[in-house]
C-alpha cells in the first residue's frame, strides 16, 4: 500500500482518474479538482491523501 503522504505526478493522476489534461485544468480553474501543489519548476504534484479525499467527495448517494 502506498504511503498517504506520497505525491503523484499529474500524468499518474490523469491515468488514475481517466481524464484528459485539458479537462483536469478546466476542473482546476473551477475549483473542482483535487488540491494541487505547484513545484518551483512549474510541475504539478497531488498528494495521495488529497486525491483520496477528492474521490470520497465525488461519490453520489444511492438512488
């Protein structure tokens, strides 16, 4: 099991959530994406714990 403080690259996150880069950035602009960290070199990283929390908030109540 991966540590909860592990950071994921944007490509790893996009592969996991099956979303295009453009769609992710649109969600991020609307404040609907998982919390991101921007590194000094401009790369984006997302903590595993933030991605898991985001997934939990995306769940829909059963009908």
